[in-house]
């Protein structure tokens, strides 16, 4: 089964909008059809407004909970960018204190590695850049081994190794966090709950024979926008809301100077 990430957000948003609109119409006309086939009763004069309020309240809670999940992961990805930039910046400063030729070799590799990490961050899927970054990681670690066996002070080389190791660990953490998503099952159940709520709302509106088209359309649009924001936040590769790479870009500029 294809993941929801393989479909454009606008297409999914259009499907959600049509589904919610169709659910309201189904509930409205279905209730009118049932009223025509059944005998009117005193209980049918007032719709189950309290049940609709409870359903919409729970829908709002579910939307808020799912939005919080997506936003927390967005914040985590943003924090990891800052942490990786800081770790690489610390490595760069410590490398400048090494003796030659280790200093020049590792400085050149770090520049190329930061460039590749930025390309990976901005790429839609980043498979090619990820492979090149792994090659540079191996070269950096090999150069680190040469520095340990060189003439540089042992305390300094140990500091370079610690910050470099932290940088490589953060690269793995960023990859893992970038691959993490809200499960498709959760998003589909959320949409199903919204559709059933709209059917209930259409049924309640049919009792008074007042469709309130403007207000209903506005509610459907708001629910669609809420779903689209959640989907966009949950798409670190292709979404319109992307984590800023400013810390890495500033590091790149400082290293090139």
C-alpha cells in the first residue's frame, strides 16, 4: 500500500474537502429521506445537538493532539539542525589548532562535508547526497586516526575526536527523525472520524430543514485546512513548511571565510 507521503498535499486536501462536503450532504439528504418514510414524532422535532457538540469537541481534541505530534517532531528536527551545526562548528575550531598536515586535510574534508549536509537537507529525498556524505564521514574518521597518530597534543586530538563523533551521531539522529512520520492509520482514522462527524452534522441540520450553507462550508474548509497543516508539518522532505537551515548556512559561510 502506497504511503500518504507519495501523494501531493494539495491532492489530499482536495480529497478531504470533497469527502467532508459529501458527508454533510449525505447526512442532510439521508435524514430528510428517512423523515419522509417515517411518521413524525415529538422527539424528531429537535435534533441531537448535544451529541453533535460532543462529536465536534472530540474531533477538535483529536486534531489538536495530532497537530501537537507533528509540531513536536518539527521542533525536534529544528533543534537537531542547531545541535549538528554547533557540533560541526566546535570540530572546525578545534581542527584549526592541529598541526600540519592534519589541519589542512581535515579542514578541507569538513568544508566538503558541511556542503554535502546542506545539500542533503534541501534535497527532496537525499539518497545520492546521503551516500556521498557517508563517504566523507569515512574519510573524516580516517583523517582523525592520522591526527591521533600525529604530532598534535593528545588532549587536543581527543577533543576533536569527541566533537566529530558527536557530529556523526547527530547526522544519524537527523536521518531517523526525518524518516519518522505520524502513522498513516492515525491520519486515516482521523479523516474517518471527521467524515462521520459531518454526516451527523448534516443529519442535525436536516431536522430544522436549514442547511446553513455558508457556515457549513466555512467549517468544512477549516477542517480541511487543519488536516493539510498536519500533513505538511509531517513531511520534512516535500512539505511547504520546512525547517530552516540557517545555522548550517552560517557555519558554511564562516568556514569559507
